[in-house]
């Protein structure tokens, strides 16, 4: 067999990509291992995050040194992550499908190019700028307009009644997340709609269907799996979003949201918000527990992405189209 | 001759269709309005905060200029490209030229998975391995590598697509002339794929310019200009100013945050307009058989 140095170099460089994923898993798991054994299942079922007394001498518990009174439970952040993502998707899915239908079928091609740019820009706005806008525009709007309106209309449901507060919280975070997820879902669905074979459309037209009925009855059912895949892709994005959520969520620690206006914290934004305090922990257990959160987020994101890719098949959000 | 009270079926169907299209258009408006408002807000507040000293002075507490952050962002993005471009381009070449087999399939799949990993997870991974593990502390090198990890999947994917668009006939012509594999790829395919690769790199720049979460735990923050050290020296960047200064209760801090946001948005906007033009100009060229 001939030695092919060029191909060998290519293979070696290419294998860096799977190796990077493996390294993330291995090193996060290795670093958080003491926290994993110390926290046990309590980590995901406990709702109290307490760094303990950082100034007293640490004590030995379960064979590891931790600050007195230290307790690491992230159930509040898990709930915050799931709630923000779920509400964001509830808003984003119908809107995205509407946008996708509008862009794919509702426009002449020269207008389509211009308006499609809007969706691309929406995906291009950095998350910290979304956060800035959320801080400067959205939270006042939520506390003065959106929140009171929602309470008037849906106030009979306990989750929508109660104090609206400052505007920072679940609702604001979900709206920002929805905005960030829409371009992902809309672009994927739009591309899928564009690939629907013309036979499918023509058959529907031949049955006497109007243009909208063709979209609604023939095209959307044909791309059903792509829609589900796109939504899961969007979910993956929402679960891991950090900065924008951090800047509008109000940063609740150790209590569960009682209505849609309550402050919350997500797992991803909690990691950033703990930057300073965790590093003051002389035992390092807080930093290791944060690594455990990162590990959980990593595993969740890998699983959601794998499911999304399998469903969307060849369509992928990385392609330059 | 009395008309039936209920609308005819055809009219009903036309109404439903009209309603459907209106909802689709409404959802577009619902999405476009916040985008326009984001741009409007950042431009209005950013322009009023813009001044000459922003580009000449470094940050001093919560006032001063942004020179350290502007240069820091450029350093970090360039640093990311130093790692990401070679790896991404070579991986893309492998995927397009030899990636039909099982290994190629797996890498292509994992490339997408890596692109979906939340950036804060990448940041914390680097914090654990590079900042603590290697003892580099908050540094240019740690920040750059983290950004590179984030954009490599995109560069690889863009490169692969660009190479796949090069007609096979050209490669075969090269082989027929007795060229080796390396020559065919670098001298025949690469020049044709170059615009596509550049598109990918521009895309990567746009993403890394706007990232915050992966840098907070790796690059840190510094009020001073970068002194050229790769490790043991934190560095400032624009997105940090946006995130951190808006939380300060001072007017000067808010002005800096909006000025930084304006600079970031302007760069991202320019790159995206460039991308749209580049993609439209290169696609028919790269796809055409005659040239």
C-alpha cells in the first residue's frame, strides 16, 4: 500500500472535530467528578444553592472538603430552563411556520430576497445585543404593557395572575428566546418548503385547491418531520442560551417562579452569574458543581441535536444557504 | 330568488385562505418589528454616545474610551481564525474529497453536533482545561481557542460545500494530465472554492465578534491595551462592555455599553450584507460548468 502523506494529514486534522467533542465530555466529567459523587442525585432534585460559609474552615463531608453549610441543588435552574424554553417555543413555533410560509410561498422572488434578509439578520444579532434590547426596551414594555394586558386577558389562570413586578423574569426571557429561535425554525422550514416536489403542489392544485390550501393541506404535511426537527433544533438553542436570558431574567436564586412574571434563572445563565462568587470558594467545590451543570447542559444539547439532525435529515442549520 | 344565509363553500374557502395569508404576513411583521426596533434603539443610543475619545482612550472604570475593547475584540477574533481556519478548511476538504465513507459520515454528523453545543459550555470547558488545568489564567490564548472551537464547524461546513460545487470534470481533467491528488486539490479545486471558503470565514468572524459567554470564563477583562502576552494576561472585548456596563447605575457606563453595541452591530451588519452579496455572486459562478 502506498503511503499518502496528504490524506494522512487531512484525516488527522479532521479527527480533531470528534476529538474536541470527546474532550469536552471527558474533561468536564473528570473535573466535576468530586462534585458528582458529593452531590449525588440531590444535585438535580435539590432546590437550594448555597455556597456555604466561605470564611470558616471547610469541613469534611462524604470524604471531601466543602465549606460549612454548602449545598448544591439546581432544580430551580432546571425548572427555569425548561419553562423559558417551553414558553419560547410555544410562541416561536406558530410564528416561525407563519414566517416560513410567508417567505416561501407568499412573495414574489425579488421581494423574497429582501425580506429573507430580515430573518438572516435576526439570526445574526449577537445574543448580548438581544439582552441589551431586552434590558432597555422589552422589560419596561413587559412591566407596563404586555404584562398588564396578559393579566387582564388570561388572569383567570393562576399562572398569569399576581404581581407583575419589574418586568425582568420568565415572560421577558421567553420573548427574547422566542425571537432568537424564530430564525432557526423559520429558515429550516422555509428551505424544506422550497424543496417540496412540484408534483405534490400540482396534484393539490389539480384537485381545485386554493394556493393557501395547497400550502396548508399538501406542503406543510409533506415537511412535517422537518418542522419537528427544526423545533428540536430551536429547543437546543433555547436551552443553552446564556447572555440574553441572563440580562432579562431577573436572576432568581432558591425560589420557584409563582407566575409568568416571576424572576427566574436558567442553567446556562447561572454559570455566568456565578463567575465571581464561585471562585471565592477555597475548596473549589462550587466551581466543580458549576462544571457539573455544564456537563449536564452538554449532554442535553448533544441529545437534542442528534434527534434534530436525524429528523431533518440532510437539512442542516450550518449550510450556507 | 333568495340567497342562502350561509356563505357558499367557495367564498368560505376564499375567506379561510385570506385569513391564512394574513396570519402568515402578521407573523412576519411580529418578527420584523422587534428586529427593526433593536437596530433603531442601538443606532439611536449608540450614535449619541459615539465620540472621538472612544477610539483613542482605554476604559477607565466605567468611563473613558473603548480602545482596549476594540483592539481586544480584533485580537481575539484573529486568534480564533489562526486556529479555526486551518482546521476547518482542511476538515472541509477531507469531507468533500474523501468523506464518502463511514468516518466522513460520522465527522459530518459530529460537526453539526459541535455547532449546537451551547457556547457557555465551550467556555466553561476551556476554563476547566486551559485557564485552570494548563494554568494559563484568563488569557488571549484561552479565549481564542474557545472561539475557534465554536466556529470550526461552520468553516468546515462552508468549505465542504464550496469544494462540492467544483465540477468533477475539472478534477478528472487534472488527473488526466497526470497531476497528483495534492495538485488537483490545491491548484484546480481550491481557487474555485475560495469564494465559498471566504464566505465561511466571514461568517465565522461575524459569530465570534458577537460572542460573550465563551469569553467571560476564558479571556476575562482588562482596562488596558493588550501587551502582546498570550497567557497570564486578561484582555478586554466589546461584548463584555455591553453586558457588564449596562448593569452599572451610571449614565457614562450605559453610554459605553450602547456605543460598544453599535460597533458590534455595525460590524455584524456589514459582514452580513457582504455575505449576501458574496453568496449571490459566487454561487452561479461556482455552479456553472462553463468557465
